[in-house]
C-alpha cells in the first residue's frame, strides 16, 4: 500500500531549491501576519494600560493650559493658570463622578542645578485620593505621606537620583526656608512621574502662596457613566478646559486603525503571493511527474489517491512555512518593536508586538487554509490525468 505522506514528502525533496523558496515565501507571509496582528494586540493593550495607569479619564484645567509648557520654560512656572479649589465640591456632586483628586503643579528655577540652573517640578497632591488613583505607582523604599502630613515629601526615581536623597533624608525647597522629610522614593515608571517631587497639596499651597487654588482636577468616571454627556456638563463650567483621555485614546486608535488597514492590505497581498507561489510550485511538480502519475494510476492508484498525494504536498509546504514564519516573528519581535518606536516616537510603554498562543494558532490555521485552497487545482489536474495518454507521452 502506498504511503501518501511519505511519497508527498519525497516528491518535495526532488526539487529542494524550488520547495525551499516556496517555503520562504509562505514564511514571510506568516511573519507579516503575526507581526501585524501582534502589533495590533500589543499596541492597543499598551495604550489602554498607559491610559488606565493615569488613574483618571478626565483632566479639568483652566483655559489656556496648552500654552503652559512654553510658559514654564520661559518664566519658570510663574505663568500657570489656576482653578478655585471650591470647584471640587461642585464637580463631585455629579453622579458620574466616582473619584476626584486635586493637583497643584509648581515649577521653580533651582540655581544649584548647573551653571544656568534647572527646573524642579513639584506636584501638590491629596494623600487620601491621589494614591488610589495612581495605584500602579510602586515604591523602591518607603511609602506615601500620611493624609495629615505637612512636612513630608515623596520623590520620583530620577528626582531622588538627581538630588541624591534616600528615605529619611531632608529636602530643602529651593529659595524657601522649609525642610521636608523624604518618606518615599518611587520605582522607575518611564513616565513624567520619575522626575516629579510630590508634596502635600496644603503645603505647596502655603509655601508658594496659592491657598485655595489648584492647576488641575483628575476625575475618575463611574464605570457605566456616559462620559460624553458628563464632558458636556464640564464644558458649561466657566473658564474650564476638559481634556478627555478617552477621546485621546480613541483618536490614537483611529489613526492606528487607518494605518492598520493599509498594512492589512499589504498582508493580504503577501498572502495572495504566497498562495500563487504554492500553486505554481505544486502545479509544475505535477507537470514534471505527468508520466509517473499515469503509471501510478495504471498500477491501481485511484484518482482520490493522486488528489490526496498532491494536496498533501501543499499542506506540508504551508505547515513548514507557517512554523518558520512564526519562529521568525518571535525571534524578530524585539527588532520590530524598535522599528515601530522609531516610526511612532510617542508609542506607549510596554511590548508593542505581542505574540501569544491564540495568535500563533490563528496564523497556523490561516496558512493551512491557504494550503487547502492552493492545492485544489493542482490536485484536481493530477487526479484527472489519463494513464494511457501519460504513458504514450513518455514513449514519444
């Protein structure tokens, strides 16, 4: 009895170069598929994680805040716009609000940092609400200051390194005769929090003469709340600007989605090319073995046996190619990650190309379907070869 799989495998080994090139084409198609969908999964998850790590979906600031970055650089923080702290009570009355936390940013010019001085960023926070909003922040040493603390400070990882401070040390606010005790140093996060110095909001209001004022309100909206409707309520408040992190995320995802459609079209083209390559390889193999197939049929091989043999060849090619392509995608995932970060400079933190078992299984299934489809026509041609015509052509 003929072993269909063994015969199909040996047939592919007859033309090793052609079979290898076909497998390479399939592998490249599988690599494109894995990298594309891996990027889709990884980027979206990283973006969602970054947004969720902010702890709030809406940031309420005073109008004019888009220009504050330039103001901070030119005037050392003297041009910041402020909101009344009483606004917290008014906003908290809305049923959509789950949590709200006030923040007061202040940047000062520190003459001790280099010849021309440097900027030190302080963020006044409420120890009862801010830590729960920023639950992703972990400590290298110590912890948050107590809710009633006034002369304590928590330093970001880079801020602590720059100031060379450890838990228990004292920190003197530049140009202010106030010493604060370092009670916590955060682990590195890769965000702006690394260079921030956190101070109780009441302390920073008193030290810098901003009693009753804040620069921003972070709002966490209830899970089932209509964020768009709540935003409209916020826009009705006088002199208030609302930054929706949900809208920011949706805008970014829509842009990524547009690019993804373009890349997907390229992936489809790659898959079609791979399919045509498989058809061409197997069909040429059938034509080259025209007489051989005729002899097999004259010896008793049924058309279905021939069909199954040729179809198996295409499945072997696609199976090997898909495994090679998946292996390439996994090996080159970090390279793809670096390339994407060069193209998208503000890409979120985390793994951008995520290759997981469901994606591997999906790719294998796609390539098997390609094998099944691409093998139909060559297998049909081989199964319909007439033994007498094939044997006569051999004699001729």
